[in-house]
């Protein structure tokens, strides 16, 4: 199967450097120039990605979240509703950023951060239950 890009006609994707397959953008989502967006990403309603950002595979940027310029977000991370990531921050893989959080520093892999400013809450250990396939 070939993944589809579902891009709302009410979203704005400026001259992006790279867009992966399976991108979903909702109305009001904006991605600015020279940004890279990986495969299977979701840019929810009114989310903003500023210039020169790198968004990994499987990233979900929830509604009204703002990602400032030159931010790097690792694979399978989630940016909560109304959260803000300040410029030049690196977010690792499998990171959860809580709703309304303001990220001012780099975040390591598998961390959950919450608050203003965003602080470590706990580690996230992704687990997959494959027993239905036995």
C-alpha cells in the first residue's frame, strides 16, 4: 500500500525542504520555509512549525502547538496541545511534551516533560504487545 498525504486546503506548507509520505495536516496548520518533515506525521489544527526545523518520522504536533525556528524533533515524539518549543532545542525520540508546556532546553530520548518551563516528569518505555499475533 502507498501512504497518502492528506493535506487540508486550509493549511500552509511553505517551500519545505523535504516532506515524507503519509503527512496529515489539519486546517490552519503552518510549516515555514526550509523545514523537513518525516514520514507519517500529523500537524494538527492551528499548529505552527517555524523555519529550518527538522521533524522526525511519526511525530504528532497537536492543536495550537508552536515549534520555533531551528528545532529538531526525533522520531515518534508528541508535542501536546498549546505547547511551545523555543528556538534551537533538540527533542529526542519517543518524547512526550505535555499540553501547554514551554520547552526551553534539550530533551533526551524517552522523556515525558510537563509544565512552564517544561521539566522532567518520568521516563517513557515504549512496549508493544505482539501476543495477538501468536
